[in-house]
């Protein structure tokens, strides 16, 4: 079985309050983007319960901390899972605010559910995914979603960017989520992002913001420069995704894209044609 765990972008992100447990409540819109890792899962006759390899962009750390393996462990507690050969080809950059790791974990749950015919419904898959991370359940249904709470309470939003193009730029900068939160002053906006998202996209830059940008841009001016450059190239809307460091720009026509392709300003970027 071959799966393609896609990334997401955050359209707006408001940190609304600090909770008694030390976490923060937020509101954001998750939007799925068709740029993906590749996850291969096959049954095997090996002696080990699994064999796991990461191709292309290697991931440091304990293998048991990878969300693909954490997802496997969750299902092993409740179901018989045969020995597996698992290969993950990393295309989505890590530490970018694009949810690549969360997508890998969620797609592992969905893939095993299908491969092993476990008949787990979407709600139960979301329950499992929620044990992997706050945004993991989003990738179960994988459609535009308004998220609040710690990013784990979902409701549908009926928006489409079909026909637009997205450029995602990932500088060689790592932004710690803890650092991004460190200087945040939580505040509840007068108008919720859930309402603002229905404004015409041409108006988003006047109404929709990512609260992390103020902190991150101060520490990493290069990221702020990328956002401004995207607007200079004609982006209808540009923003940092999540806590960074990736920045995306939404463009309405191919001419703007051609100008970017000719430019040497962006060292590494990804071009996506939006289908939803």
C-alpha cells in the first residue's frame, strides 16, 4: 500500500488565551495542500514486528518517537497487527509549520485501517490521532477546518482556493514552538477568524494575521523578508504557517508564478496548484 500524507497551511492563527494547564487556546484554519510525503506499508514475514526506514531527508531521534511508529503502537494495543515493512519518503520539510509529521501519523492510522480491514470509523480514527498530537485528527478527514481549543476542536469551513496557486518557501531556519510562544500576549479578537475567513481572499491581508509572526519575525528577519517578497511578486495573501518557519503565498495567475520561477531570491520553494 502506498499513501501520500499531504501537508497543511494555517490561514490565520490567533493565540486567544493561556490555559491553567500551561498550554494556549488558539483559533486557526487548517487548509490541506497537495504536497506530500510518501508512506509505504506492506505485510511481511519478518521476525520483528516492524521494519522502518526513512528515505531522502533523514529524521534524527529515537525511532519510537516518530509519529508513524507511535500510530502503529496505538493500534497494536487494540488489534492484532502483523509484521510490517514501513518506508517513509520525506518530502515535506520538518520544523516548517506544515504538519508533515502529523500527517504521516494520521495516514499511518488510515492506512493500517484499510490494509488490515479493521473497520475503524472516522470518529474513532480521530480519537487515536488525537493521542498523537493536537493537529493530527485534522488529517483524518483532510478538508478545510476551523480549529480552536489547543487546536484540537474542529468544525468545517466552506472555503475553496480552487484555481489559485500556492508557493511555499522554507528557509534553512528552525523555529522552536516554545520560543514562538514565549513572547506571545494572548488576546481574543473582536471578530473570530471563523467569520473573517469568509471575507473575499483579496481582503484577507487586512483582516487575517498569524500572531506568531511578530515574535518570529523579530528574531528571524529573513522570514519577514520572504513574506514581503511574496507580496512584491503579487501574492493575494501571504503568511507564515503555524509557528514557522515556512511562509506561503497565494497567487491568482500564472504570470506571477513565472516571475518567481525566474527569480533567485527564494533558495528553496514548492509550487502547488490548488484543487479544492
